[in-house]
């Protein structure tokens, strides 16, 4: 029997080459390679990594996962995938019991008996939970039943926004996923119940539930969104689009920008920009003291305006050069997005641009198609002359034999897509879907700017 090891050899070669590239990047940057056992913050834990480092990590993650799937028995892989929700359940225990907090001052670890006394969880059960997490490299078992923090678990400290994000994912979103099949097979097309509302047996949307039933979880959600912003750093916005080359007095409307964390960084890095921050009234009131405290020169110099809006009911401030929305549109259905886009278009000049920074879902097939960028072309993707054709992805495809979307290397947007479906009946979108959204509301997709994990989609208004 002819036995071919081609794919195996190719994957091993990709891993070896990418590890060498990663090591070279760390040497070039004069930065230490992180250790799993270390709880210190490393520079690229909160910084936007250079392109070469991003690429090496993408390939290593994708190739290692594909190599495992290739060599392991399929029934073993499927069983593990099907049971991975138990990792989420154990993470939820660790977050609610504040295990990372209890270990913070105990760098050599604590015996599970002491942790049990501190958390109120039985010693045997707690050790089982922590052992699973340690097997997934979250916490470490330094000796039998003695556990300590590590590079991953330290993000779960109770005051960390990442802890709030983990709590949201392992609570509301995990609950909602249990009713996903029932929801997407509902034969009643007029039934707008989300999977979350089915799982919670609550007839209204989650936002209403937060406000009326559980304000504590509402507060956690706000903190979780801050945690999410550390996943998609502000630097991805700064370095992904040529803000620094814009002329003096360029007016940027940060629409749905919360309290303005992203636009504050933009304003600090680009002193020629004038910011208009627009969100719901109570959010705008929360933003003012934040800017006054953390960007007093911009606040006192009147380089920022605070204008409340409900963008489903009215148009933003007129005449801005850029209308920018980061991780906002994925919260809304196509119908609501069309309303938002139409309201923005009414406020725009002919030279204004709409910029949407979002995850862009790529297909998992490697079919050739008109307008698809060459897999070896790392330049930006200009699209004006390609809009009539099929555009499958905004960025280069992964090298073979990896899945063209890098597989596990870029799994986050696919998880988010299902989370948005389950939680609020919204979605992450493909580039074609973004093109069609714009087209419906009178926009032409001009260019896609590579921001690492996300992309900035640039539209111009057309008649």
C-alpha cells in the first residue's frame, strides 16, 4: 500500500519554519519569549504585535491543531471537541470562586485544602476542576494537589476585565448555546426569540434582562467589553489605517464608541484629529470625566465633542471626514445595520468615508475565484474594480496544506459568530456580506485595511 507522508511533512516543516521566524522576531525586537509558568506581563500581551510575529503565531497555531487532527483517531478528536464545554464550566468555577485572587500572593502555590477553605468548595471537587484547567495550561499543579497561577490564569483576577469577559463567555453565552439547535430549527419565521432567551426562559432581549433582572451581570458585561478591547487592541486601529497622514482638522466621529477608549488613543497619537464621540446619553455622561482625567489637554483644548445619539433613530453629527465604528456592527442584524448605515449616509459629505472595524469571516474552501488576492500577495486589497466579482477574503490565504483561513489560528471570529447568533441574533460577516450591506444603503466598498485579527472596511457614499 502506498503510504504518503506529504501532508505530515509539510505541516512539520511549516511549524519548524514558523518557530524559527518567531525566534528571529523576538531577537530582532530584543524581547524575551514568554514562559507559561511566569505571571509577569510581557510586552505583546497588551501591544499590537508586528506583522512577522503575528504571521508566525498564526501558522504555528493552525499547523499544530491540524497536525493533531491528522494523526489522532477521529473518534478521539470528536469526543474531545464535544466535551470542551467542560473547560468553560471549570473556568466559570475558577472565576466565581476567585481562585486566581487567592493564589496571587502565593507564588509557590497553595494546597487544595487551603483553597477549599477560602472558596467554600469541597477539596476533592475543587482539585478535579483545577486539574482539568491545569491540563489545559490554565493554572499549574506544582506538586500533588498544590496549585499556582501561571501566565494564563493570572488574567482571571477578579478586578481584571478579562475575568469579566471569561465570566460572560462561560455564563450567559454558554447558557445560550444550549438552545441553539432548537432556535435555528424553529419553523415559525416570525419567532424572534434568541437562543439565550430560550435557555433563560425570558421573553425579552438580554439587554432588557440586564436592566430589569440582573444589574450585577449588566455591570460585568460592561467590564467584559473592556476586556474584549484588549483582545482587539486600540493599536490595531492606529496601525491598520493611515490616521497619522490625515491633514490638520480632520474630523472623526467615533460612533457607538462607548466612553471613547479607542478614539482617546487616536487623539493622543494623532494631534491633528478632532474627535466627535457619539453614544447613548448615559454613556456620553460617563465619558466626560474619563476624558477630563486621562486626556485633559484634549478635553480642555476642545479637540473632542460629546454628542449623545441613538443611531437607530437619528443621524450622527454632519460633515465629519470619517465615521468610525469598531466592533459595533456585529451587534446588529442586517435590517438594523441598514438603518444605521442609512442614518450615517444622511450626515456625510461626498468626500466622507465610513470605516467599519470588524472581524471578517473567511471561507474554509480554497476555490479559485475572480478578484481573490494571490495567496503570496501581502499588499493591501484594493477593491473598486473587483466589486462585480466574487471576493472571498480580504487577506492572503494560509500556505498549504493549512486550511486557507488558518484554521485554529484564526478560530476566534468563528466562535464569536456563533456566540452572536446565540446571544442576540446578530453575526460576524464575510466580505461579500459587508459589500452587500453597504450596497443596500448606498455605499461602495473602497478598500480593506489589514489590522491583524480584524480589518477596517472603508466605504464611500454613492448616489
